[in-house]
C-alpha cells in the first residue's frame, strides 16, 4: 500500500483507491531510474506479484484484488493491434477471421498470465482477453501472428481418380507418408479425400509444385491385377 501511495499519489499525482483486501509486501529494485511514463506498467507488474491489479475508471485508478478486477469494474472493448490499449487492467474482444477461436485459445494458453486471461465465443468466433496493458499487447500481437489465411499462396490440386476408389488410394498414400504427426512429410502438405467426386485434393505450402504428388496418385490410380476391377464409361448422346 505504501508503494501504491508513493507511485500513484506522490509521483504521478493520480486519484486512486485501494480495496481493503489488497495488501502484502513487495520488493522493487532498479539499476537506474524508471521513466515517468513507464511507472504505471511497472507498478502493475509489482501488484501482480501481490495478487492485485489496477483498473482505470475515468480519472480514478482502482487497486483491487486480481479476482475482483472484472466483475462490476470493466466493460469489454473491441481490440486489435492497431488500437491503443487503455492503461490498467482491461478486457479486449478480438474477432478472428481465418482461425477458429478454439484453436487460437490453444495457441495463446502458454503465453497467458493465468487461465482467466482467455475466454472464447465459438458462436461469433471471438477471443476475449483480459490483462494489463503490457500483457494484452503480447496476446494481441500473438493473435495477429497466427490469425492468417493459411490458404493464401498455396498450391492446390484436385485429382479425380479413374480406376481406383478414394479410400484405397488414401490408405496407400498414408503408408507412403508415414506418421502424420511426427513423420518427415507430416507438415509438408495436406491430402484430403473427396469421396463424393472420387477425387483427392492436395495442398502444399507456397511456391511448391504438386507435380510429384500428382505422379504418386496417377501410379496408384490403377485397376487391380488382371483388370477385373469395376470401370465406368460415359457416352454423351
């Protein structure tokens, strides 16, 4: 409480309140002076160690326990990397364009301060992030890094099979590729069966040719021994 009084009251001359449940002892040591504009973020880091945070409401800073920061104190804001983040603890709603909210939550989880920092809305495909200005900047930058159109610039080919069934060719391709999770070819391309068209779709990273995959599929798309497999011919009258 003395640290808050010194930084917010005596140095920054800001109006503030301290929740009765906020307390504890902190140690802050610096090798050089801290710039005035960096003091609020530094204080937030110190408060986090004591299980508290700051919420800005108009011209008033409210120092409250971490568990009580959101309820009754904050309104969500629409957030993205181009918008300035408010000082203090806040909640940002980030719409996703190219990736599902469920997958984005898995990506963000290792970077979040705690489990309460990330919520998802699967109906509207949103992630709801909570944290200090510095914490939110890290999370939103991570969202921008992974929320991309992964199909942009990809090489895509759809190969209709003439002789063999999709499930048979896919089974043989799986054996050739090996382990889909850890094999050497696992992350190079995606092979997608399209049973309705009796076709196989191949997707490769940018600037990569799919000629090799085409040859594999053509070699496997052959009738069985003796040519006794079913074949279909269509004659337009």
